[in-house]
C-alpha cells in the first residue's frame, strides 16, 4: 500500500512539474554566431519564364537549376549586425534570435571597384532565414523591382545554408577582414577562370594565341555580368584577332535569360594603308586563310572593294558558349548591305558564323546561363577580327 501511494505521488509530481515547465518556462536562445564561410544553395521556387524569341529560341526553352555557392562570407558583430560578401556581391543584414534578414547588393554599371560601399550599390535581393538548433539556415529569397533586374523581379527562390568554416575573429572589424581576404582573392579568381575559358575557346576561332584587348583583366560591370580584358576592340597595337569576354554573373539560381548587346563603331584606330601593312607583316601564320581567302592578293582585293564602298570598319565575332553559335558583326561608316560583300561572305564561311549583321550600330540578343558565382555561367567570347576603327561592346 505504501509503495502504491509513493508511486502515485511520484507520477503526480512529475506530471505537474512538466506542465509547469511547458506553460511558464521559455527556452533561452542559444548563442549563435554566424561569422564564417558559408555554403548557400539557391533552389528555384517561383520562376518567371521569358518567352521572347531570339535566334529561334527563348529563355523559357531552358530549365532552371539549383546553384550552390560555397564562398559566402558572413561577419556578425556583438549587436547582431551582419555584413559579408559572395564573389562580387555584398551582403548586409540583422540577426535576432533565430531569425536572420539579409540584403544582397550588386555593383552598378562601370568599372568594378571591390572597395565600393553598399550605399553606392544596387539592393537587388532580400532573404529571410531561420537558424535551427544545428546551426543550419533555411528560408526564402525574392528580388526588388529594379530596371537592372527586370527578368528577376517575379522570381522567388529557396535558400539552404550551412557553415563550412569559422571566421578568424582576430580581425577587429569586417573592413579589416574584407581587406585581408576579399580584395586579394575574388578579382584574381574570376580573371583566372575567365582567361582559361578564353584560351580554350579562342583556339578554334583564331590561330590559338590569346591577345587580350587589355593586358589587365579590368572587370567592367555591364548589366547582368562583367566584361573582362576590355570592352573596346581592338584595344591593342595589333588590330588583328584580339579578344575579350563577357561573363554573365547575377545573384540567381542557374537560370538562362536573354542578354542584349550593342556593338557600335568608334573612332579610327589605324589608317587603311597601315592596316594592310600590318596584315602583311603579322606574325599570325596564314592570316589570309584564317579569314577565308586563298592568298594575300585575294584578301587585299576584297578589302579594297569593301573599304571603297563602306569606309572605315571593324569586324567582330561573338561566340556564345551556351548555344555554341557564332555571330559575325560588321560595323562600318557608310552605306548598307555590307553583309553581302565578298569580304564578309568569306569570313562568314571561315568562322562558321550562324548570324551576320552589318551597320554603324548593331543590336543583338544572346541567351546566356548565369548564377551567383562561377557555377554554371556561360560567357560570350568576343574577338575583334580586323578593321581600321574601334568597336565598342555594351
């Protein structure tokens, strides 16, 4: 009997102790410091399908994939303020308990300046995350309505994040951490990747030698990506077969969109007679053959006829690494119908160009796949083939 009474008292005490704990005791939030290197996985959730047709295709013809960015750096101060960066993007936000609100900032058009403060950048996306007891983060992101990112404004994406490594907290501020890591690394990383792509592609388009329009990478932001190694041809003392690249880069899942390009003639770079002398003395072996001619005499005759009718010119090719198509662009000072000339016809065959456009100013669209950091991005390789005038790429 005594044992039964003792058991009843024990059960009674345990039951009400549990009830009292559930009703009146709040669990204290765990000490969460998110400072460190993170892997962010961006998963498509609601994706706008662009059906505008360019070159017989639309962005809606291509599937959108998950992108994984394993180079997201976050720094949290003692007041819950968060700053960070991921590639060329910067991040700021606030952590409160288990909730984290982040804003993603993109660079404006123009020369890429790693030190640029977020106040001078474009607030393009916002993310709401919850941190679980294991330190993992999960939430949803959306985009702000901005002319820069019209194709993204209706998109929403899920975010899953996990910490890869802790941050060295010996740096007294994010500014110190930023200068010691970010400024030294990201530009070099991007330029190395871009140069390797250029080297791989250009061999099949020219004589296999990479002659960048600019000797330095000089990232230049333009729309949803960056020009590297120049964005004006030829940009070199040798006005033959110089190269640059446009690399699509946006805070996004692996998504295809249509990119618009303006290819415009600029001022004279070299006289026509000097150009012909440069061709005959060039180190490019069999340059005439690479441009579609059997010898220098045939090339010279076709150039003479072209120059007399259309004036100063600059001829470029674009190679889209996403569609594997090539466009030939013939910018010239005067006249029309240059795409039907003997010079252009020969070059079209030599480079296997799928599309040919001519005029002072040319507009064209290409479908490119981009993500937030060197994951599935498909750049445009640009080659200034030959000409007397500069050509601007925008």
